[in-house]
C-alpha cells in the first residue's frame, strides 16, 4: 500500500536542465539531416522530457565519415598513449565534478533511483574511465621466437572505427564499457544510443571534448534501431561492431555485419540467470540477496537472477520471507530518498511485463506478491513474486526484464554412484574423486535445470559449503558466477555470456582485445649467430 501511494504522488521536479539534444558529429552538435526529432519520455508520467534529433542512415554516414577522418588522418591514434590516458583521466574528473547533473539526467530519462545513479552508476563511470585510461599506455605487443633467422614482432594496433550500439537499461555504464576501451586503444567511435535514453550520453560526450578529445573521435547518433542501428551495423566504413541488447536484435546485427564487410562483432545479450539457494542457507540473507539479484534496476538487467532455485529443505520459509520482502519494497518517484524501485522504462516494457505476469498466473504458478501496476500513471509495477514455478512455464523460460521473481523448488538427486569403499578409496586421490562425484550427483538436478536454457550469462550460488560452491561454479555454463554475492561489476572483471547470451567479453583486459588488431612483422636477421 505504501508502494502505491508513493507512485501516485506529484512527480518531483528534476534538478537539471536538458542541454544537449542534437547529434554529436565531428565535435559539433548538429540537427539530423532529415530535420526529424523524436520524443524522449519521463517514465514516471509518460510526459515528454525533450525532443531529440533523430539520426538515420544519412547521419550515420556523416558520423562514420567523421570517425574515419579522425582515425585515418587525425591526431588521436598518433598521439602518445600517455596523452590519450590523460584525456580519459581528465574526463573522469569532469564526470565527478558534474556528478549531480549527470545522475539527475540519468534518473529522469531512465526512471532509475537517484540513489542508484548518484551512489553507484556515476561513480562507476568515473572508475571505468580511470581503469581504461590506465590501460592506454600499457598496451604493447610481443617479440616472438621464430624457427628461422627472423626477427618477429607482434604489434597491437587499434582496429579503426568502432560502431557501438547500446541499450536503455544502463545508458551511462554501457557508454563506459564501450567507449572506454575503444578510446584507450586509440580507435574512433560512432555510438548509437537507445531511443528511450539518449540524454546522458550526449552530456558526457560534451565533457569528453572538454577533457581534450579531438573532434570526430567520438560521434553520438541518437535514433532508432532499424534505421540508425541497422545503418551502423551494415556500414562498410565501420571496422568493428559492439552491441548490447536483446538476443533477437543481436542476431540481426551479426547478420548485417556478416553481409556487409565481415566486421568482427561482440555481443552482450539476454539472460535467464539462475540464483541457487542451497539447503544450508541462512534464509534471511539468501532472501535479501536473491531479492536484490532480481529487483535491482526495476528488474531491468540482462543478468537479473530471474530463476530463484531454492532447496526443498528451506523452500517454504524462503517463499514466505521473499513475499514479505517484496511487499516491503518501496516503489515510488525515483528522485525521492528511500525509494528502492522506480518506474519501468516505457509503456511497451510495462505492457510486456504485465502480460508475463498474466501468463504466470494462467500457467498455474502461485502469485504470492504484487501482480499489478503500482499507482495510476507512469510505468510503475508492483514488486511481484511467483512461487511453485515449473521449468517449462514461460515465466521460467523467457526474459521478463521486470520486477517479477520466479521461485522454483529443487531437491538433491539420489547419489548416482553409491559409495562402495574400495582399495583406491584409501588413497587420498580416490577419496577426493569419490567425494567430488558424490557432490556432483547431489547437485545434479539443479545444475541440469539451471543449464537448461539457451542463455548463459550469469548465476548466483548461495551456500556456506566450499565443495558445493566449487562444484556449482564449474558446472554452470555461464560467463559469471557470483558466490554469496551478486551484481559485482568491478572494472577489471570480465563480463559476457556463454551460449546465446553473447559473444566475447567486456571489461578488464579482455575488453581491449575487442578493439585491437594484431600485426606480425617479420624481418630476416642477417647474422643469425647473434
Ligand atoms: P530492447 O528490446 O530491450 O529495446 P534491443 O536489442 O531492441 O533491446 O535494443 C538495444 C539497442 O539495439 C538499441 O539501441 C536499439 O535501438 C538497437 N536496435 C534495435 N533494433 C535494431 C536493428 N534492427 N539494428 C540495429 N540496432 C537495433
């Protein structure tokens, strides 16, 4: 009831003005060639925040031409790596100086709580930029031994013009994950922001120029996927494509890249990540962590822990407490202190989530909390919890991307290998092998079910038992396993998906590989004796 009241109050006036609404091409904010604009909407009310220049194929052509010039002729790839490092470090300082403004803009356009944008996201953007700035002057090749009398150098060169397409759920963080490594490696960029959230990228891009980025090195095109996004994916002048979004759109951009110039593509796609609560769990802690794993960012996370598997021994207590926690969750104006959950991003997502809720009810899952919109305007949804969810239900198979927790029960399968003591058992290795086998077969059911999805982005494991944690961490076919924690996004830690959750890794040293070419230079050695 508190949730509903908060969501119906008068919206708080955002403490920021919208300064940048045009496309950023070659260092200038310009109108779209067509003169068209589109509305970006306040998810709290559905009201228009601002109209933004709508880039399409022609603007992408202009942006790519500017990026090509900046890369082929401009100073950026030619300046010292230390100078590039310093631009990124100055940019991080400017982000901190303008933190309040940036956070407010991100909250306004995306509906995220101000506590989250101020406390976590904006500081993380600065941290990522310092991390990548730190890499800029530490990227170097190798000298490798050859069989013959040859001196072989392997050079790591920037790949050229990078096209980057980002989603609406973390506009600033995705900006940082993509632009940071690309610039650190000396590339030029054309960034296509999501049509729901164009504002923050334009603002921080202006700061990047203030920090000393040469014109044309970063171009930002606001616009829609099938027009601007598709034009960038299929552009012959783009040397590399990086995409974050849904798996369906990932397939489209990969195909466009293949059909055009075979530009390499990294993809960060959807997920249906399991969060596994073992029988030994402290239920209160497990409930809180599982709750955050799912509800963080209004449930709009590619790595949301959206299948909560709970061992039968603690299941009933877990469901009751998960329900109570969801009912306590404070939903309301994201600008208000103490609010945990703001509105969903737009009407389309709002409708889709409520359809999934209906599908959960229709398929026989038990609705224990929420299940409806919160308030009467904007895109707020009640924190929703389903118990008794079965693997084949749609809500357990498809990405909901909203505040809907699905709880599934699992049990320990009977041991497949009864432990018959043998001579070998007396050897420590034998005992070890048998123990491990027993452990594997114990968790076999939940491993099999957790892995039975086309996705493989992340997983959570909650247990005090080291053997269970180790076994699960190895058995789960996912890019990240969080043990007794969730959603830890350090700059140095690689992130990405197995299976249909993606191709390649972002963050850490792994992200640099996406933005570098490898060149072998072979020279004969005249006097091989030396
Ligand atoms: P969502 O369904 O969550 O909006 P999308 O994968 O459609 O996720 O969107 C992620 C990004 O991909 C956005 O910037 C969007 O504009 C872009 N996009 C959507 N469709 C296409 C497309 N056909 N080609 C290229 N980019 C696209």
